[in-house]
C-alpha cells in the first residue's frame, strides 16, 4: 500500500489513535491504539493482512468493551432501571467543611474557602449572619454559590 510496509502503517494508525485520545480524553480511542500495537506485533509473525486486521479488531474490541466498562462506572439507581445522577466536580463540595473568609449576611453574599478554593456563599438560614473565620459545612449549591451553615 503506497510502498509502505504494514508495520509502518500500523505505527501510523497507533499514533493517530493516540493523538485522537489525547485530544478528546474520552478513554475510547486508546484501545484502538493498543489494538494497532498488537497488529504491529502480529506483523512480525505473519504478512497476512487479514490476520493482522483480525488481531487489531479483536484486541481493540475486547479492551473497548471490558476495560472501558471497568474503568468508567456509571451509577444506576438501586433498581437498575435508569441512570442515577453523576456527581460533577462542584457536587464534590457538598458535605465538606471550610471556613468563612468574608462575612455572610442576609443582605450580602460572603466568601468561604473549601478544599483550598474560594467560593461565593450564602447561609442556609437566610436570616443568619456567619462571621469571618467561623467553620462552615457545605449543604448545597445554587448556581455558582455554595449554600453553607455553621458547624
């Protein structure tokens, strides 16, 4: 094919899938890159392109199915009938403790520091003032503001 050996073609395919994986970070293209490496190894034992394609397809498919299923677990509800909510990075703050950097009052947002990050915050009890340096716990998220209460 175009004067290139199959090893070179498989190397190009492996690199191409590696670049696509690096660009997307979806953890799907890397398995095709591994399949291409398996095809490169196979090319040392046979020149039969169909066998190389078969090895590429089997290795890629097996890794795609089993490794991705194992590495990316998607939560299901307890009855396994529908997808449960998946926590986003922001949801990881719920239940975490922090402290107030700028006083939270009923009339003005405050600033809290949780897990090393500063966030705008409001009090769970909208009539409560939480002074600076008091410890808080995150109870929810509203837009880009944390909903907090005193510990």
